[in-house]
C-alpha cells in the first residue's frame, strides 16, 4: 500500500461489485491434490502438491523480489509460480477486475483492507490454517488484524509495517531537541530544525507528496471514521485540526512536496537533505543503512508517533480467490512466503517487515537494528487499518489532495467528503473491524 497513486477508478468498479457479489464463485472447501502418494510425518499425513500458479505482488523492489526468489525454490518442489507484479494502483485494479469477472487469472492475490468490497470472492482459510498449524508463532495479534469474513480468516499476513517518522539523530542532538510526544511539540521541533539547518540545504520535513496526504491526515486526526448510525463520517472540528497540522508541516518541506513520490521523499532523506521523513520505514532501512548509498548511515532512527492520531498499519495479506484453479498449490505458496524460516531472511535481504515474534526477539537483530526496532515496535502497537472501502478511501484521498494543493478550503473539503460518504455503505466486514478498533463514534 505504498508508492501509491490514488485515483477514483474504484467508484465505477464498486457498481459492478454490488451486482456481482451475490454470485457463488466456487467452493470454500480446500480439496487435496492427488498428485502423489502420502508420506507420513509423525501423526500428520502430507500429500505432495504440484502444478502451475500465478501470484500477484506490488512492484516495489521488495515483495516482488522476494516472490521471484521463492518462485525459484518452489519450482524445485514441483510448483511453477509466475510472479505478476504491478504498481500499487494497477495491482488493486488487476485483482478487482479479475475477481468480479471470474477470470481466474490469479491463484494468489496480494492486497489489504481496501479490497473489502470483494471479500466474498476469496476462500476462507481456516481449514488450511488448522491443518498445517499456520500462525501459531506469529507476532501476537497479527492474525486478528488480518482480514476476516463472518469470523473466518481470508488473509495470510506478510510485511507488517506501520507508517513511521524517521529522523536524523545527529541533527536533533545538535539542535538540543528531544523526541516530540505531541503534535505541538513536533511542529516546534520542525521550526527549530528549519531555523538551524535550512541554510545548509536541509529541509525540516519531507513526506511522500500527494499520495501520502491521507496518511498524514489520519496520523494527526483524533476522531472516528464511522458515526453512531453506521455511516462514514469525519468529525469536522477534529478534521480541520488534523489538516491544519499537516499543512503546517508541509510548509517546512521542499517547495514541490505535494508533487513528490514516496521514492523521491525517501531519497531526499537518505541523501541527507531532510531532517525528518514521514513514510514507510521498511522502504528506507536497507539503503539508509548502506554506507555506499547513504549519507546518513549510523545517523538516523525511527521515532514513535506523537499523540493523538491513527498510526496507519500496512499489513499486506495474501488471498486465495475462489476461482483459483489450483488452491492447494496456492496455499503451499502462501504458507511458504509467510513462513518463519523466510521471515528473518526477507527482512535482512529485502527490507520486508517481520511478522514473527522470533524475528523481533532475535538478539543479533536487536543489537544491529537498535535504531530501527524500538520505534517500529512502538508504532506497530498503535497501528490500525482504517475501516475504508476502496471508494471511501479514494474519494477522501482525492479531496484531501485538492485541499493541500489549495483547490478547496479545508472546510469545504471536509463537507464534500462527508456529503459523499453519506451515500456509501460500510462493508459488514469492515464494520466488524471498526468495532474491534474503536473507530465508531458514540
């Protein structure tokens, strides 16, 4: 869910979803592939699974590269996997279109909460999970934060990341600054950093531009997302305060901040041209810690987010479409990609955030990444998914972009969002999640 270019295309797709969701797109019961004889391991009988599958991932230089590596290993086991990687917005469209047209082109799909409108097209995974004991040693609470339908898990997690504030330890020390605990303290710190280091060509703050404005807003928003009547609604007063803070922060960034991509913002920080970066830590760590690529190696860390606000959770998940032609091979792929064995390797090699407790508690990693793990852990503890359907999120994203670019006043923008949101239904699965996460107004 990163490096995203949000557009309103999902609004048209939603109409198709409403008409199509009532159809039954295949059996929910996993069928075992009879491709070889059983081999006994203790009391459990396993069957060799083979065949061809196609899997989707975001084209990011992280998840897609790990998938390509796994494809080579799975081939030796008799599973021929084709990795179809796309930029985020294309990935979402490809997945959605394939589901609502029952094309069955993809056997494993990567996504997250924004696919709530098409959850009915995914197979429940409880039988597979129980059969193989998957998830027993995951970080506590992670399976609960994965997507469910009627109490049944439909998603297998990977890449558990929380939006983060990355900062220059050396510049904070030179400026005599402590890590801010509130947004007022954060803004005061940015002003000090701007005053002291702008003359050296270092901006106080940089973010991912227009694509990350929704995350900037949510991390500063102290309100709820659903009203007591079960409809999407933003608290106007708290929304205006969050926008005010975010726009003040953007003023202390580069002049082209709203036009920057996440990659450009990350590069600016890694090249030593920004004191604070708001973005995804897992997309920064590898290059920022590489002395040959980084001007800040040994000089940066991840900070816990100030209060209040929603720290955005980026919990990628793999889904098994009901139209998959080889569900057993797809499941083998999913559990291998999200295995404890691969967790540490993918973290160190590709920067993919861990999902297993054992990786977080690894003493060698704790020693090596003392600048990274504590802040990431603190933010993950607070992190949540917002209860947004794709259409609700897209409309908010586009409108916030108009606000930050000056096309709409904040007051008019929030009014516009709430008027549109009155016409949208909150998917039942997201309503359940919103209740668990206290995202519904009293």
